[in-house]
């Protein structure tokens, strides 16, 4: 085994409870694609428009 990591373990939250992160979708009509997206993500987001595009970008 190369190693272990418990950084994403639900046991690491306060009191052992999992954390929930919320993000707001930007309200701009046409957001530019961030430069740090992978080539695959750029190709994927290019297929979307409107609310679906904003959802995809905010999930990254």
C-alpha cells in the first residue's frame, strides 16, 4: 500500500460529524471557463449553456 490518508474521513469533522459545504452558483449569464480546468473539463463545459453550465462550473 502506498500510504493512507484520512483527510476526507467523516470521522475528522467536529465531534466526528461529517462536514457539508455549500456553494452558490454565480448569477452571471455567461461565465468564462477558469484557466485551471483540465482539458476534459473544458471540453465538457463547452457542451453546456445556461443553468447547466453554471452548475457544472460551480461544482468544480
